[in-house]
């Protein structure tokens, strides 16, 4: 049986240094931890007229707010 991926698991992965790709509002993002309570969110792929910023710095509170809407979560393997 596959367990549901919870925010606590996601947060622990970020704390362990993983870079994580995800989809949010038809855009592809990469998120990773910079410092304590500081996460960088990079826009990787978006529609032509996308109002979202290319780079953003989020606090843990903001990451927790958007987590329920993240889709297709994948780890960056570094093999590309």
C-alpha cells in the first residue's frame, strides 16, 4: 500500500537537500532550501503569457500554503 505524501515528508526532503520539481497552476517549478526558513522557487516552464515571477524566495509558511495544490512532484536526480 502506498502512503500519501504528506507535507512533513516534503519538508523533511527539502531539509535533507533535495531539489524538487512540481506543477502548480499549469507551470513547472523547482524548489529547494537555501537557509533556515528560506526556500527558492524557480519557474522552469510556463505558458507564453504567465504572470508568475521567474524566481521567488518563500518562507516555510508560504510553502505549506501551496503544498496542497502541487501536482506531479518529482525529485531532481541530477542525471541530465
